[in-house]
C-alpha cells in the first residue's frame, strides 16, 4: 500500500529558502512566489528535473518555459540582447516583463526547457523570495505558473496545493501575489519587438520606452504551437464562462467589475467583484482567485461583466477570453 504524503508548505523564511534551494539543486520541484503568480520551479540546467516539471503540470511538450534569473547579468549568460532588449530590461527588470531572445551559443539551459527552440524566454522577477531562491540555488530556474495545465494560474500557496499537491516537493508560501496576472511577454528577435502575451506590464508603458509601437504576433489568430503560450483554453475553469454579461441569468454565478449591480445579481449563485471601484490593478490581482472560487460555486455558468481594455485590462480580457474558450 502506498501512503500519499501531502506536499509540505513552508513559510518562505531564510531556512525554508535554503531547504528549497537544496531540493532544486538535487533536481526536485519547488513552487515559489513571484510578483505575478506562483511559479513551479526546477533547475533549468537539469533536463531530468525539467521533464519531471512538465509531467507534474501535465503540460504539452511544445510549450517552452520562462527562465527566471536573479539579475540582468545572469540573463546575459543565457540570451543575446539587442538595443531594444537592453532598453526594456533596463526599464522593467526586476518586474513582470519576459523577453524572448536568441540563446547564447553556450547557454546552459536544457533543450527540453526551451522545447528545442534557439530562442529563450527570460525574466528577472520582482519578489524578494524569488530573488533569494535563485541566488541560493545558484542557477537559472525554469518556472511555469504552478497550476495543472489548463487550470487558472495560482496567486496563493493554497491554490498550488490544490492543483499540484503530492506532485511536487515543496511549496514556499509568501502570501498572495501582488500583480495577479502573468508577465507580459515581448519577443525581440527582429528589428521591431512583438507583444506575444499581454500581462503585468501594460502595452503603453512598454511603448513609452521604445522608438516604435509594438508589433502583433504573426500568428495571433492561429491557435497552434507556432504561437507558443497562446493555447486557446490555457486559463480555463471547469464551469462555463459567459463574457460581457450585463445581466445574470438563472443559476449563474457573477464575476462583477465596478460599482454597477446588474439585473439578476440578487439571485446569483455566488457573486465576487474583481474591483468594486473599477481599479484594473486590483482586478488583475483578484482575477484568478475569483475565477477559482466561482468555479467551486456549483453554478451553471459564470457571468463575467465587461472589463475595460486599457492598461492591465488588456491582460485581464485576454485571460478571460482564454478561460471562456471551450475545451
Ligand atoms: O508571470 C509569469 O510569467 C509566470 C511566473 C511564474 O513567472 N510564468 C508563466 O509561465 O506564466 P508559463 O509557463 O505559464 O508561460 C510561459 C509562456 C508560455 O506561453 C510559453 O509559450 C512562452 O512563455 N514562451 C516561453 N519560451 C518562449 C519562446 N522561446 N518563444 C515564445 N514564447 C515562449
Ligand atoms: Mg501558465
């Protein structure tokens, strides 16, 4: 008989971080907080560890991973920076921006982590625990969001335990994440940087520091591996999500936004508001936790009120659209 032991969750103090680094260096899997969402970390230079990570997540193999480094100098050992990439790194690191760049010739990151591509996605997270963990492990950490593939991203340690408990070695808990949506991904592979995924840094902030507007991905409409990370139902809850709702139908739960109470709200199975004051930063921070909670309400569907598209609203609408895509 096998006895399943639940994954340990440790408050992310210095002792826990040292223990986590030891596990990572030995090829284990540790969930840790970043400013965006919790990541599931593995030693990016250890192909076997990265393979276990894909297995724990149930992630399609063609979806490459983001490599997390402690500082820009560490990133320069992995990726080649052109002028635009250097500008973006100087402006937004540490912070919720991931850059897709050509790999260096002697890049130590395992091929499986980049899915065999000659490009690599790197970022410097803005979280003291993430920073300390990378330093203590002494190597780049690959870290997808710490959820099962196709589930919403975790913004609290309890979400990680619910999704990945028993499949990983340790969870470092530092409370809820500040940003709440994943990093913005920009590829700098040609002359004009391209926005691959909206996220924690708004498009306008990026365009402020660049000489020209961001380009759109060539395959923005295609939902295949040629647009990595753009799997249509990547962020889906189990309950059907109805977008742009201006009223609540019978047996629906309500994902509200702003001060307006729509017709039918009083009969809703459950109601959560992303931001009663219509603050998009607060809404981003609440998005995944609210989706998770409403998913458990036993509703026929989740009615999501419209969210404006400016600032972080672009990322919020992107995640809602993916969550609403039937699988
Ligand atoms: O905020 C975040 O970015 C979080 C935290 C944990 O850092 N991580 C995260 O990782 O969202 P993940 O694996 O859930 O999403 C990584 C995205 C995927 O959409 C993947 O396809 C894309 O990055 N990606 C990775 N390497 C790439 C590459 N070489 N070219 C294009 N896209 C790439
Ligand atoms: Mg993810």
